[in-house]
């Protein structure tokens, strides 16, 4: 590919299904970016809790400062230490993948339970290998954090531009919760990326990402709407899966930064 591609935006989502954090630089690791989806909320049945059932989760905004994560919800805040957790392990699943996690602390679980109106716990995955995802597409098994399926989601800028041309109410890239947004030349060309390098990190494309109702949640309001899934389904439906963005893995660790060129 002769065109120049570069990183436009980088995001992490420390707690699965809560709002994300925009970064200028991030450490890419096997499981995903450092501190990306290392935490999640689970219900009384030890099943993960997401925006699909509780759209208001998009209204919880995390910040990372020094060794703490601070969550803001309306005019309330709560914080906990990045490295704190209780000793007892909990067996849970992220979809079909078994995962071993630990509760952060009782106070934080109580804080989330009271604000969501459900009995839930904030849990953390401790190390690589505590959750494995087997890819039917490439017949490989990957160590993943608590993301839905793969460590990273990459989206090309022209894919969003093309979609917004079809929408009356324009949306931002935040609807799709990417980790890496790249400047691109054509809509959805990222689907066909193979292996590529950003900074010192080698990435491998696994497969385009199938999207669910969660992209219809307006992240600014926590309200489910009909778009953009309705429009996307008219031109991005492949084998009953609506595709937007692509799932990738890193083949080594290292920092990537906004502005870095993508080398194929």
C-alpha cells in the first residue's frame, strides 16, 4: 500500500462497558493496551454486566492518575487503587471464554451496586493467561483481557465518514469503542489489512468486527437509538453480521503514539 496511514486517536476502556479514555500514547501488550479492560462488573450470577442491558454505564467516566482509577458519575466520584484486589479468585466468563478474576474491594462493588440498582461486583483480571479466546477464524488461541473477543479494535477514519454521509444525525467514533483510529483513504479498507507495524509494535489483523446493539447507545446520553445499526445493516451485513472496524492482535510489546505512521 503506497498511501500514508497514521494513528489519529488511541483509546482505552479500563472498566469493560464504561466510558473510555483518550490517550496520546499507550503501551501495547499481548492482552491489549495497558489498563485496557482489565476490570469489569459482574452480577450476582458472576456474568459480566454491559451497556447492552444497562445503557447508563456509558455515563461512568474513568480517569487514571498515578496509581489510582477515579470514576465520575454525575456529580459523584469514587476511586480505587490500580493494584488493589481481594485474595479469593472468582470464576466467570466473557461470553464463552472462561476467565479467572478477583474482586477489587467491597466498597467499590457497593458503590457501583447502589448506582446501577443491581447487586454487582467490580472484578479484575490479574495476568495474561487468565482468559483465553480461541479464534475459529484463524484457529489460534489468544490471551485477552476482558474485551469481548480480541485485544484491539482498529477503525479507519474514512469508514466513519462514509457512514455519517448516510446518517441524518452524525455520530462520533466513540459509538464503536475503538482502541486505534487510523487515517485511511477508503471506507473499510482496514478489513483487508494483514500485518503492519506502528512504532516498534507489530500487529496482525484477525477479522472484521461484528457489531451489536451497543453501538446504538448514545454515549453522551446513555440512551439506545435505532442508528447507526439500522443504516449499517443495509450495506455492511455479511453472513448476518454487521461489520465495522477490525479485530487485531499485537505480536510484541511497545509504545504507540498518536501520529505514528503505519508501515505495511
